[in-house]
C-alpha cells in the first residue's frame, strides 16, 4: 500500500491549511472554497492575472458578509504545486484588505488597501477593519476617486467628450471607446495596473500631471479597430477628432 509523503499530503491540503491559519488570524471563518486566484479575474473589479505577485487580498462580500481570499495567479500555482507552504506564505506576503460587490462601476465594485508592510500581525486592527466593510461605501484612502474626477475633467476640457462609464482592462494605454451614435460620449477603459496601484500604494498624487501622462488609444463601439494617439501632437482635441473620423465617427463639436 502506497503512503503519501508529508510533502504530498501538505500539497493536497494547502487550501485547508491556509484557510485555517487565516481564520485564526483575521477573526473571520474562511473556508477552502473561499480561496481562489485571479487567473480569470474576479467579480467585476479585478482583471485577469492583474494582481501583483506576493500581494494577496482578503475581501468581504458586501452581499452576504462572507470573506474571499484572492491570490495572485503565480502565488496560487506555487502553493498548488507544493513549492511553498501556507505557513511560509502568510508571514512573507503583503496582504491587503477590503470588500467587493456586484456593482459595475470602477471605484464602487471593489476596494482594498494594505494595513501592514507584510504578514498578518496586528490581527485586532485587521479584524476590525474587515468587520467594517459591510457598512463602508468610500474609504478615506480610496484615491481612485481623485483619479476618476480628474480624468473626467481632463477629457472634457482637452478633447470635448463626456465619460459615460469607467471600466478596467489589461493594457498600458487608456482606451476611449466612442458610441458611434453619440459622438461626444465615451467609455473610458483604465489600465488595471494603474487602478490596482492606487490601492496597493494609496496616497496623493499630482492628479493633473498624472492624467496628462496617459497614453491614449481610441476606438468606437461598432468594431474592434483601435488607433493610438501620438504623444507629439499640438492639439489633442483635434488629433482625437481626426482619428475618430478615420474610425467612422462624424466630427465632434469640439471647441477648446
């Protein structure tokens, strides 16, 4: 009869081990089934494979109050393969805490922030923060709100378009997709790496300069063709107007 080695046994039960250890630390009952990776994204606010390695999340589901552990895909693979054990992973990871729901809006559907540099040490503070999440709407450390406001102002003033909604995508460029029937309305796709960074590293930025540094790409909602906006343009509004015309949208009533 074959017997499992200790290493193989621990590899097979790593979720049980991680869930048990986290339950003891954060004051929430975490089940193995509540541990997943970001391989295919998560909920409506985390893009696929967008989390930074060794920066896992513990989020509270605002719909039912249950916790969810979301691991970066590579971390999940390491644990699954038995190359690292839960007891090693927890104290060396940089944990963040927050919440998620089924809201489609960026800035509303998911939020997290760090509380400690690494590991899970101040368990009382972490537990208190997690238990607050059912009642929270906008966290004081959610600096994405400043980004969204400044982006709306910038696109209105410099290009002459209004933002219908924000979404995230896995790209380094900010994508503006225009509704071909409403040529002054765009959906703005923000890079997931940018949005995540504002939660991993909360803090004030020079928001006007921050938004001016965007690399822009334009599209329309009727087809998948996209065109990058050159950085060396003298008139951003007119440059975008010409690109959208090329993509099949009538000219904007753009006046700067």
